[in-house]
């Protein structure tokens, strides 16, 4: 099982152990303000392969490369003026920029899934300090089995990947709770590739223009989190529920009354006071708790789509999407539903 180090109790021991494991080519779990990441040296193909193998992640799905600061990011990616303005406004923080990869960058093509672009981010807190101490960018998708619910605590990582990795760094619960917002500047346009922990309107305020949304059905995979089915629990997910079936789990929002809630197996409220930031921070943990109750279905109350609600609803729509195993099962039965 993985060794777990409490960063608050011994920060220096965490830095030293993590740096040593990364230098040896291992993938480790590190905390960020968004979710826990499965981090490895982005310049080491064997280390990157460990990420894909540990997660069971398809290799056509690129990885975000995390940097210590803007200066490190500029060594690996080419910044246009607008992307630099966004970086200066929001880094360190939950914003990922998809940028052209510098030809001189040692980031391996396994991390970029062979693309000529790279998603870069500067995380807050301990992760940034670790990258600075290590001296190289870290490729770090969420620290969970591919397609499953993202980890927002060390306990989540241990339960899922603890037998597969040597080290988990524990900094307590993630403060943001959903992955970073991903954008790409194309000339005078800014495309939103994935809603996340930075609200679109904040980016629009700095960019001085609206973000263009991708059509999910036709969007090519050019950044993490764009697969149709993702962030999914074992139970099926039902959205915008106005009533709960007996034995279902209910995840509500804003203290709203939901018909049949008394007969639900478990009832959780993402934010009784209707705070979308609180709801985002609780989302993945509550999904895991509902799934662990043994239900076959989780019903979600409607979530407003403004601000961080856009990211929450994006995750829920992907969690509710048909899964590969579902499609295979229906094919075996000859169903066309």
C-alpha cells in the first residue's frame, strides 16, 4: 500500500519523499486546490506510462502539465499576449491554457497524446512548491481510475489507487473540488474546452470577450475532460430530478424539497444555502458517499447553470452519459435504445 505523508505535519519530509519518488520515475498522488492529481515527470516517458497504466486511461487523452510558475511555463509553451494576460490574472489557480508546445521543450509526446499543443497550469499551494523543488513540469491528471469520480481527499486516493502507487501526499480536502477550467486562445477568440473551478465570466472579464463553447457531440479530444462519459460512479446518474424513486440516493441543492425524499436510501445536499462554490467543493465526495450506500441510481436536483454551476453540470452530464460497458451490454441484448 502507498505511504501517506501528512503535509501539514511534516512539509519537508513530504517534499523530499515526493521529489525522490518522482526522480525514480514513479507516479505519486499530490494535492492541488482543484482535485488530487496523479503526478509524474512530464519529461520521462516511462513515468508518464505509469500514469496511464495506473489509471487505465486511454493514451489519446492528453495530460495537463503543471508548472511551478509562469516563467517555467514559458520554457515549454508559446504564449500569445491574451494567453499571457490570462495567466498573469489567474495563476496560480484553477485555469489551464492550451498552448503551442515549444519545439525545444523536453515534455514527452506521451503527455500531449502526440498533439503539437500542451495544456499548462500553475497550481496553488504545495503542488507548486513541489514542482519548483523538483525542477521539471509534472503531468498530473486526477488521481482516480479513468472515467470514475475524481478524488478530493487522500482517503479517496487511497481507496482507489493505494495499492498501485508508492506515495500519497495528504493536505486535507481540496478547496475547489472540481478540475481546472480549460481554455484555448485562437486569434481573437477564446474557446472554453472544459468548464471548471474558475467561472467563465471571470475569464471573460479579463479577456474582454465571450468564451465560445464547444459542441460536445462533435468536439475533438484536444484537452482532458472532454470524453463524453467521465466522472462516473458505479450507480447510474439521473439529472434534474423533481422526485426520488424509493431506494435511490438523492443529492439535492439549496435545501429544495424533493418529492419522495423520505424514501431515499441516502439524502445529501451539496449546499443547503445554495452556494455554488460550496456545492463544487462537495460534489465528488458526495457522489462517492452516495455510490458507497449501495444504490443502483443517484438522483440529482437541478443545479443553476451560472458561475461554477456550469462546471458542476458539465461533470454531472458526463457522469450521466452512456458508458462503454452500457453500450456493450445493450449490443449484446440486441437493443437499439
